[in-house]
C-alpha cells in the first residue's frame, strides 16, 4: 500500500479542478486510459486494467472512492477473447448524446418507459402484466437496509470474479456508481433508450431506496448488489414494475410475466439486467 496524490494519468480522468486534492493509497496494476469515441484530444473517461481484476483490489479501491473520486467497476466484454475488449478497450463509449442524470426525475423516467400493452406478443398471454395494466403504478416504497451496502458490494464482486475470472477493472471519475454509467459513456441499453443519463437517474434512486451499488457492467448488461431487497411478495411486485419499465427484456425474454419475475426478487441481493 502507498499513500500519495493521484498519479498524473489518473488526474486526467477529471475535468478542470475536480481532481485537485484527490489521493489514492492503493497500488494499481498495469492499465491505460481510454478515450471516448469522439477521438483524440478528448478527456479520457476510463482507466482500464490490462489484466483481470481481483476481489481484493476491487474492495480496496471501493474503500478509497471517497478520497480518490474514482469509482471501481468490474467490466465485462462482448466477447471475452476479443483483444479490443469491447466496448471498453476500444473506446466504444459515447458522451456527445448524453444529458445529465440530475436533469431527470426517476419516477417520470420510469413512467415514460412504462409499456402500453403492445410489448408482449400473443404467446406470452394476456395476463403477462398482471396485476398491472397500462397505467404506471408509481414507485415502490423504500426498503430498510439488511446489509452494509459497501460490504455487500465487495462480496458480490468476489462472487462475480469467481464466476468469471476474466472481468477487468475500470476506474471512472464519478460520485456514485449510478453516475459512473453516464460519465463513462456506456450505451448498453441503447435499444431501449439512447440516453444513459436516464438509467443513471433511476439507478441513483435505487441506491437511495434499496441500498443498490453498481458492481458489474458489460456490453449490454448491468449487475447490482442490493442491500435492501423487497421482503414480501407485494413489495417485490412493486419493484418488479420498476424493473419492467427499466429493462423489459428481463421479463419478456425471461420468465415471461411480471408476477413470475417478482417471485425471484423476494430477499434477492443481486439484480441483473440485460438489453437485447
């Protein structure tokens, strides 16, 4: 372990004077800065490790986030054997079309994504959305914390790395994991909505209501730890409605109904999303 100001290369992840006074007492492995797709001359949006991450390094960097201003992410690629490690290694990251997460109200975003009843084909049955209909039901109530959110994130990171030892480490200059999704220019949910800031706004609200932490991000996948999961079927149904709006592929291309999906959310400390 070392104790020093942020190295010059990591300072470049910050704009203006935002990196001043930042410090990091964790020695990093070999890695490099990644520019967004807009090209040369832009501020880098990501530091990416050359080799797979370790749970110990992830935990140490997460603990340093308040001092460093760098949020750690476990990054997955579209194809693990791809030397470009898309989208991260090749800078397939886009900032020019994104707004600010602070400009979006999470409830309004989810209401705008709420399906109008035309998202399910006949084979899924007329009761796929039951007990909901085409009217947005509103936000689920916040749940009490059952775990320390940071420690749970560490445990989830260890689990993800045990499942997939190829995951690399990314560092993003961001105040939260939710903000990091936009700050890095991630476009995973592009086919659902092309402004990642809207997803950041919702995930940021989940950070507050459900103790969510962003741990893993893939080409079009998102892995969250959940320190305050719904504890009853009714509470899970309310959360499932938000997930339906946020990522309909989870349900329509998964279990097929909101009710069946809600059963999976009771006491569940991990939320997984994928967009087709």
